[in-house]
């Protein structure tokens, strides 16, 4: 593959060089023909006498001057046509710099200029999509932060009234605490997702016991499990894996937290871990309401929440984080879910890097 790319690069460079050589040769050839034709006309009508030994140098200079003049004129017109795509590209670059990412240039002209124009259009398209994503992200994150802040402010104002009962007082305090926790989770997830999206390659890989990490995650979320009286059926093989341990910890917390959120009170969550060739496969299943095809298609989108009745329990970033972590660790995730039949997430990770 590398040799083919090198060969294509050499071929493109040779093609460009041949084009330039042919352009220069064409200018010289046409200049000589026109110069010779002009000289022939001047001799034919008697303005310039026939050659003699004493007039060789003046005539040579005269021919060179005509050739230079004709070549200059041809170069100006030819160069104008040759450089027109570059000028358009320069103008389009200024538009990009001013924030207009919808500008495009015609992918014409010589081979290399055509490739440059095509690459520029591709860059402009990517910048446009990034700008759209950034705007949507800012709009959504502003809304996500505004909602709990407004809620906290509203209940704090109510607490200032002396007409509240003890039960209302405690209820409003619980709501303020819950909304504060929601803000904390949201800001943490946004910062983590931003850090992960700016990371191109994970270098801090350590070998550790994946089965032990899964057990620790269950213990970490024990208070949430007890609150809903959930049982965890965990069946894991002893598997050592070489990945970023901290990042993978976020992955399991999000997946198990998701299962807890959607599980009915008194239900069961199952966790399995097994080897499948050179991969470790972890499956986390709940017996919640399940998902339809539309929700399954969009669950990894930022801030998307399929069940709006539970919108206050999350922020729609958990599965986006999961997907980004798996992309960085060369892993995959699949979801198996039907409405009313629960949901299973299966994560496959290479055991060795």
C-alpha cells in the first residue's frame, strides 16, 4: 500500500513537471515561429535587407527582441489562464479566514491545481460541519446548564418564604441538591468529553485485571443499586487487558449507571465478561423498558435522551463518552434492545495492543 502511494506521488509530480516543460516549450516554439514569420515579411517587403556577414549580429539581436516580445505576450496570456485558479483559491481562503465556510472553488485547471482545489473544498466542508456542530453544541450546553440553574434559583426563592411546611422545606432542599449534583455531572462530562475529543491517540496503556475493575465499578455504584433495590448478577472470567485504566473506568460507570437508571425497582442487572479470540467481551443487560429502532440509532449522539421522562436523571453525554473512549481504544459496542424487553450493551476490546 505504501509503495502504491509513493508511486502515485511520483507519477503526479512527473505529470506536473511534464506539463510545465510542455508549456515552456510551447511558448518558445510559438515565439520562434512568429519571429521567423515577422522577419520573413520584413525581408519580403524590403524593410530589412537580406543577410550579410556584417549584419548577422544585428539581425540576431532583432530576432531575439521579437522572440522576447512575443514570448512575453504569450506568457502573460498563458500565465493569466494558468494562475486564475490560484487567484480564486486565494480569494476563497480569505473568505474562510473571515468565517464564511460555505465558499467553494472550481476543481479545474492543471492536475496539481485541480487536486489543491478539491482538497480546499473538502477542508471547507469539514470546517462548515465543525462550525455547525460547535454552534449546536454551545446552544445545547447553554440550555442544559440553564435548566437546573433556573430550577435551583426558583426553589431557593421559595425557601425564603416563611409559609412553607417542614415537609415542603425538605423537599425543596432535596431538589436543589439533586439539581446541583446534575450540574456537577454535566460539567464533569463536558470537560471529559472535550478532553477525549481533542485526544488523537492514547499512550498511557497499563495491563490490569478487567474482571476486578468491573467488580469495583459495582461496589462504587452500590448506593444507587440499593436505592432501587437492584440485584447484580455478575459472571466474569479472569481477563487481563492492556488499555487506559482510568478511561475504561468512565466507560463502565456510564454503562452500569445507564442500566441502573432504566431498571425497574427490585429488578436485576447482569454483567458478563468472557474472552472471544483476541478480544474481551463485556455485556451489561437490564430489564428496563427497552428502545425502538429510532432511539437505538441516535443513542450515541451528544445530549440525545430517548426517554424524556428521565431527562432530569442524566444529560445525554454518557453514551457519547462511551463511544469516544471505544474509538480511542480500538473497541466496538453493539446494542440489543426491543421495546418492553430490556437492553443489552456488548463491548468488545482487544486484549493486547
